[in-house]
C-alpha cells in the first residue's frame, strides 16, 4: 500500500518505451528525495539533541 505513495507512476499495457523510462526515472527520483529528506531530518534532530524525537521517528519507520 505505501509503495504506491512513493512510486506513483506504474507501467500500463501499451505504454511506449520512452514513457516507461520516464516513469521509472521519476519514481527513482521520488524515492531518492524521500531518503534524502528523512536522513536530513534525522541528522538535524540528532545535531540539536532531540534524541527522543529521533527514537520515535526511527520506531515509526521500522514499524512499517
């Protein structure tokens, strides 16, 4: 279910190769952006000593 949130573009029957490649690249960029943003948030929380928030975020991520 959550996979569709991070990868909104899915191939359909009859799509051209160009559209499939474009959708794949866009999905990869979205996933990469999510990873970068989450990592940045966790690093900033750690830097400013919000340890309890860091633990809560990590626990929520691992529950999925």
